[in-house]
C-alpha cells in the first residue's frame, strides 16, 4: 500500500474517532451550559454595573449617573428577554432551512484544516506568550483555537447545521451550500456567544468595580477601555441571538435568490444522504458521562490557569529582574558618588595640608618673605590687583610671622613712616584664604575680613595698632 494513502486512512480514522467523541449530544450539553452561565452572569452584571454607576455618581456628585444605574438593570432585563426568545428563533430557522452539499470530502478537509489550525494557534500562542511574557497573546491565540475547534466540531457533525450530503448536487449549488454552511455556523453559535460574552463582560465589570473604589472618578472604567469593554461585551452577548438571526435571514435571502436562479428548487425537498463514515467496521459510540465531562472541564480550567500563572509569573520575574538591575545600577552609582566624594574630600584635605606645610615654612621669618611668596602673593593679587605693589610696600619693615589658632599673622609697616602706614597679612590655614588690614593714617582698610567676625588675635592686633 502506498505510504501517503495509508496516511490519509489514518487521518480519516482519527476524524471518525473525533466524530464519536464530539457527539451531537455533547454539543447540545455545551450549549445548555453556556445558557446557564448567562442566567447567572446577567444578574451579576446588572448588580456590578449598577454599583459602578453608584460609586461614580457619589464621586462625581452626578444625579444623571445615579439614574443610569437603574437604567442599566432595566436594559439587561430587556436584552435578556430578547436574547432568550431569539434562541428559539435561531433553532427553528436552522430546522426549517435544511441544505445539502455534494460530498463528504469537503467537510472532512475543512474539519482537518480547522483542527490543524487550532493546534497551531494554541501552540503558537503558548510559545509567544511565554517568550514575550504576554498573557494577551496567549488569550488571543486561545480564542482563535477555540473558534477553529468549534468550526471543526460542526463540520464533523453537519446535522447540527441541518446540512446533509446529497450526490445529485451540482457544482454551482455546492458553492451556494458552502456559503450557507458558513452562515449556519455563526447562527448555531448564538447560545455559546450568549453565555461566553456575558460572562467575560461580567468579569471585566468586576475588575472595573474594584477600580471604582481605589481609583479616581475618571479611572473607574478599568484603566481606560477595559471597564467600558465589560459593558459592551455584556450587551453584545445578550443580543447575540438577535444579531445572528438577522444576519442569517438577510444573507440567506440572497442565497435563496441565487439558488432559485440555478434552479435548485425548494431547499426542503427530500435529499439522498450519504454516510459520513468510511466503509470499515463502524466504531462503537463513545458515551461521556457528566462526571467525565466535569473532570475534562476541570483539567482544561487548571491548564489555562497554570499557563496564565506561568506567563504572569515570567512577566513578574522579568519585572523583578529589571527592578533589581535598576536597583543595582542605582546602588553602584551611589557607591561611585560616595567614593568620588570621599576622594574629593581626601584631595581637598591633601591640598589644605600641602598649603599649610608650605606657608608654615615662613613662621618666625620676615613677613615680607611670606607676602612675596608666589602662592600667597597670587592670592593677594586677586584682592588688590594693580595695587599689590603698594600693599607690599607696607612690609618694608617686617615683623616675624606667627601662627595663632590656625592663622598665620604677618605684620609690617612702611620704612618712611612706620607709625602711620601699617598692615597685617592674615592667612587662614584651614580655608586656604588670605585677608588683610591696612592702616593709613587714621583710616583702617579691611580686605576680605570684617572686624565684627575677626578672630581674637586679629582684633587684638587691630586694637594695638589702630590710630
């Protein structure tokens, strides 16, 4: 037997196994489950939405928003009535509009491609969700995978769509049948959308309610669009049967026109159906108990929760690493700044010590020698500028340099009139600054020093030499 033919047979066998597992009864149970979910989620959404409006009304002091809380409850009652009624209309529309397709092979191919695409979407979402720590990516991929699996389920069981295989169909009518099949897929999904969107919207509203207590008034809708999406999804979920019904009716009307042109006749005419199973021994029907379904559902829920925790855990770990790296860099920068400060302080202390050692060499030496020292003279030139030579002349008769309380005091006078022209050079060893007092006759000049703040030794010299 040719290898590829054997592969085709294996695929067909697996599709038949899927057909046994994904039975019509199980699909109907799933629909009842989602309707039950909507029964619970709708009153919860009504309460939560009203609480959000009340909190916002209190925070913004708005009577209109207060009234909106009651309008929301009334609106959900109306919308639930519409959705509940139109579910029966959708079912009757499917039952009253049977259709046929020319071969089983097309349905098998669509089923197989849908299952492959669903698996690929799920694995891709899992990979990229973990790689980029993006829960949104995984949720979107999961949604696509669920939709494709839902499509595969219906093409495995086309009778759920009141679609049958008829040998005598033409190619043109097959094209119309494919379009009808696509329309029936979303029409059959009205109950699932009815429960699913309502539940998701309720969850978003619950998150928005939390934000309404802890956030600012303008941030009540869940950090932007999230809370608003909760209201929109609840409304869309409850109106899903109406939307699906109207879309199907108007699109089916156009397809009926095309079918009439091709001479198909009445769509409810008897059809010759073909068995969907291959000509092998039929597989035994697989019955899944409610307990088994519950276990499978719990496994799926725990799987989704586990993947969500893994993705969010990786995201939080990456955030922790980023914060840790920022803290490390900040710590290193702080340490570098402290070391730089210590080094600067050490350099300053060394400079002061070097300055003190250099000028201390002039202790007990003539004052003029200190004044004429290159470093000290440069500091005095910043004070006297072009008059530095005149200041130096006040030290023609020099006393010896003395050190008192961290100061070097160097006094002198002019040789031609020592009693009227006197000067005192003051060098602060700690501040490495210089100042001076010049007495000219009865005038006393204070340079870079104030008498009130002058050290005791300077005041003492000033008292002894002031005219």
